[in-house]
C-alpha cells in the first residue's frame, strides 16, 4: 500500500467551545477517491480544511506529506477573478504556483471543462455553473497529488457533472488522492473507492464504496 499523503491522528476541532469534529483518525491515500458524506453541519467541510492545512486542529496532529503546490482545494467560493478572462485567470494561477504560463496547457484544460469557447471572456459574466467549471479547471491545470473537493458539482448541469466524475476518477487513476464532499451521493458513488460517513462529529463508518447504500443517510439531511 502506498504511503498516505495526509494523516490525521486524534484530531478534534472546536470553534470557541463548540466541538465540530472529535477524535478523527484518517489516512488519505494516493490513487483513491473517498466520498465524504453525512448530515448537514456534520463537519465535512472542516475535515477538508484540516486535511488541506488551511486550519490547525484544536487537538491532535495533521501530517501532510506534500508541498502546498501539490494540494488542490475547491471550496464553496470559486476564487476566480471577475475582471480577468478565463485564460488570464488560469495564467495567473500558474504564475502563483511557480509554474510557467503555458498557454497551450491553459487552453487544453479549458477544453476539458467545456470553456474553450469562452477563453477570452471576463469571468464576471459567467453563470454559476461556468464559474464552477473555471474553478475546477484551476485545480485540474496543476495536477495536484491531493484533491480536496467540497461540493464541486454545485451549479453544474448533468453533462458538466459527468465531466467532473470522469476528471476525478482520472486524477485518482493517475495517482492522486481525492477527498470529495458531494450532495449527489447516488450519482457520484460509482466513481469512488471508499465512503467516509461523518456523524455526531466523528467518523461513523469508513467502508468500500461498493458496499455503501445511500439510503442509509435518508432523512438525516445528508449532502
């Protein structure tokens, strides 16, 4: 088994005195897509932020075996610049990560997310779904070794959602580790290897995707 790219040991996180996660033990392994599910407010987004190193744990340890540029994170904000074109946004992100401004690579990834026809339009005029696809292109462009995706399908139409699943599966097959919070569990499950269930602030289950029944979360406000 390959070495984990991130390890969480006895990790808890509090906001003030309110516990959000308690006693989390998790290995994030290369080549696997882990779907993170659970009720609203269970701490799924906090788990991804902890794994990304974007916030410190209140207790326990997070060990990250990657450089910052090897981690790709998509949160609820798209982090795109509305006054820049789609092409300029991606060129900026390449420069920020210390990579050459490779215009051919930029156009290729825009084509992968269906935005090649909009390369020179300002991102501020994009729909929510187009903005989300540009945000995904930002992450796919740098081919990170760990992808942390917090509801990346938000605003995507069915064709774009299918593209997202293909890209996530391809990234894992190429060796990336993926933690994926989804609100379309049944549709996304076939692209995954494991399912991590967060409930009552803890990991309630960590099971093979092939054995998980989304109906188990019915009525719990899962997303």
